[in-house]
């Protein structure tokens, strides 16, 4: 997305580095549960609002410090971490509507009026909220990616949100309060165990591009009710959340938005077919 509208080349190096680092670390040591389900121990450390996002940011900056790329407590390290934390905090879904508004904030509006979409001429005060908005969109944009990636992720997400996956996720969340590394291992083990070997194999084949359209395979592997539930959940998320963010994306990154819109519309149509063809009990 950074290259579609030539935004990456226009960002100051420190901002570009922070954006890429935040994208890589925005779910670092994720517990596998939503913020409303995290234990009190995690909230006690990182606060009640966006506790996991604060944890992701702290883990990312800690790993950056351990990497040795920056001198300890240098001004550059402090600047990068400040931007990284701001970026990762905006991936909290509780801030969805607020972050959507970043695309029309005063700083961006004034930059567009003065320079259009020539991002290289935008002041830093406009580029930072744009990058925050972009990371939020990237975080929820699976629904607007090619079907081989989108469907695979949707199925895994459904397993993660199942009762069994939720219980394992809570255990992982409890471990996070003690050690982020243990939480990462627990969350990864929980997701793998919940998915099941056959489904996981189909998902990985799709993710690696070996299966261009995983839906027929998934139909064979999953019960109709399970696939229909994934379709219903995907449609609801697309219409209730992703659609509004994609609409805002058109205003600030039109080329990236145009490509995403094509996948979004195609994927929504595919999920609709599954919903309409499933039995009433399944949907």
C-alpha cells in the first residue's frame, strides 16, 4: 500500500521505519482473545483501554532496543518508539470510528487543499495521522485481499473465536502478564491446536499461493454450519467495519483503495453465495 500511491517514498526515513516496524509488531505476543476478555493481571500492567495494543507496542519497542540498532536511550530510539506506540495504539478496534476520522482531520484536509495528494509536500503533522489510519486499515484489510488469503484467515479466525479457542486464549493472556514470550508461544499453540490438522493444511496451502481458491476445499473439510458461520461473520465485519474504513481510504490513498475495493466486492459476493446456499440451520 505504501507504494501504490507513492506514499512510502514521500515519508521521512524515521517515519517510514516506524511504520514498517509497527506493521510487523502490531500484534506482537498477541493473546488470542479480544480486549474485553483479557484478565485483570494484563489490565493492571497496561491499563484497561487497549491493554493488548499497549502491550504490543511495549514488546515491539523492547525488541527494537535488544536489536542494538540504536544506542540505548538515544534521541532516535525515543523518536521511533514514540511513533511506533502511536501507530500501534490506533489498531485498537475500540477506536475504529475515531481512527476513521483521521482521514478527514484538519491536518490532512489542509495538506490536501494546499498540495493535493503530493505526499512529499505534506507536513509531518499530516503524515502521522495518515500513517495511523493506514495501519488501522492494514490491520482489518484481510477482507479486501485476494480470496486465497482472505478465506484462509477467516477460517482460522473462526477457530480462534470458538469456545475452545477462547479458553486457550484466556490462558495465553494470563501468561502475557508474566512474560510476553510465553504468551506468544501459548497463543501460537492454541491457534494451531484449535484449527485441526486438515484445515490448517488447507489454510497454509492457500496462504502460500498453492491454492488460488480455497473455498471448494474448505467446503469439503468443514461442516456446512462452520463454513456458513465464517461467511456470516465475514459479511458482518465487512459491512459494519471494513466498508467505512475503505470508503475513507479512497479519499487519501485512491490507488490502493481501488485495488482493495475490487477484492472487497468480490469476496463479499463469494461469502453471500455461501450464506444463501447454506441451510437455514447452518446460517
